[in-house]
C-alpha cells in the first residue's frame, strides 16, 4: 500500500497541519490525534515523490480546468468549485488559511463560500476524504461573523471569531474563542471565552493545544484610540496568554514570578510534557535577551529554563528543543541558524538552513520534516518553475557541526 503525506500548498505558502481524535486522554502528545506543529489541496505519494491534487474523479482536469472568469455569478463560482474535490474556496483572510487532519479526514476552513441560494456564507468548513473521493461542507457560518485562526484537537475545531457590536453609533470588534465538535448528527459551536468588551482588541491569536489544555493570546489596550498614544501606550497595553482546561472549562492566565506591569508572557511551545515560554519586557526596548521559563501544562510551577538568552525563537518537535534566529537573519538577508538541545538541555548540534527564509521552521514530529516552497523570481529566471515541498532527514542531527542541512526538492 502506498503511503501518502497530505499537504496543503496554499496561498502565501503558509502551512498548518493539525490532528485530532475524540475523547479525553493523557497530558502528552498523541501522534495522529492531537494538534501539531506544521486553493488546491494536494497529496504526496511518498514512494514516488509525486504531488497530485487530492481528487480521484476520473474525468477531472483539476487546476487545468478553464479558468473561472473574473466577472461571474455566485452560482457559476459554486459550480466551478464543485467540479473538483481538491478545489476549495479561496479565503482573503490569510489568518484562516490551513488544513487539518482529524480521524481520517482533512479539514479546510474558507471564507465567503457560495451556497445553493446564490448568496454567500460568512465561512464554511470543508471535509475531504483522504483518497480524494469526497468533499463536503459540513458547517457554515452565517451573518457577519469573521472566522480567523483555528486548530483541530481531539475531535474539536477551535476557532477565533470576530464580530462587530454597534452601540451609540460606535462599532466595536468583539473577539471570542469557540469550540465546534466535529462528530454527531448536528454540529453546534460553543463559546469557550469572550474577551471583555472593555478591552480594545487588536488580535486574538496563536491558538495551540497539548494534552487536555488549549492556549491562546489576546493583544490590545484598555482605553482605545481616543486616549492611547505612542507616548503612553505602555500604560494601557494588554497582552495576556491564557490556558483553557478542556476537561472542566476553567480558564487561567500564564504568568511568571515577579512580573511587572510592563512584562508579558508569549511564545508558548511544548517540551517534555510541559510548556516553555518567554517573558518580554516592553519597558526596555533596547533589551535583546530574554528569560525563558518551563511550567506545568496548566501554567503552575514556573521555573527558569534559560536566562539572558538571545532574541531567538524556541521550537520543539518532541525529541529536541530548537533555538533559531531565522527571523532576525532574514532581516539581515542571511541564512538562519538552529541550535539543537536534548532533553537535558545539552547542546547536541547546530546547523544552517540552505536559503534565506522567514518561514524556515521545518520541525514536525518524526524523523522527516516537510515544508512548502515556491520558486522566487530569481529562480524562475533560471528556468525553475512551480511549487512543492522540501524534505529534510532529521536523523542526521548530531553530524552537522554548524554546517548547512541537505534537503530534497519535490516539485509539483
């Protein structure tokens, strides 16, 4: 039997791969069931390194079909989308772009989906069979809801929803985190958390999950644009990271010891069945080092993991903890570097990425990592066209000694 690696080759080539499985389980990562770290939906045959649209209709031409005209009716757009099981509605909101794997199905959320009445729903959730035989829209949002970042974890879609409430001729954005179970005859969402309407929210983002806990951040201020200025914004800054206990519905805030009013927690990653996060100090803009903490999954027992550590991101694939400067290096037009630590926080290797990229973070679980790419204009001038996946064999970690990793390009 051929082994398929499912991947979404998406607008902006931003990729998210999520997993789930129903029921309560232990506070650890369950492969194939839990949220993970990773518009035509494509699948890859790992035996032949072939990327194909996820559609098995015998008479379907996939993306080779005649292009949809720029001026068309909603009904024409719906008919065009229905022709191919790999084709899903394009979303203008890049925060909602992604695919998720759950109990044998792929899920994709899109905005402005055409419906049978010739109008559009605010958003809809596609469910596709892994062999490309079937594609359904299993849930539709109506009204003025804006669906933003989302993940799937243990049989539930968790998503950020933005709505506007009008009072006294003033429209104000209201953000909430919601849960939509993906099983049962009728799908009904439930509100997990709604941000206090007294907070002027800029974003509610970074939903992620591990074990029986869900994490998310809220960024905003406490007074609004009539009072907050560039000079005084620190006095009103609101940046908090929350943890939601899936079992009992309790919500708490992740904090570190002795935090000041100008400090905030951010950058949660999972390591050795605990969370790791950094504390940012907004009162010291010249500070270029951070303190990283390790805590229990519910945020309790925070202890210092790394002190006076450079402004790098920490990432984890379950086996190793990685520190990387890819974003800082990208700004300097340099290749990013990774420092690799084992479970005892011993440095076991360093390596460089073979290209300059802001998104060079291919640290999925397992010994093989994939990340999407599209050829740049410079590469296209050299005759390289298309898009695809890069594959990296992580079993070679421990042998690079600061060298450049090798990868294989699989082109669509």
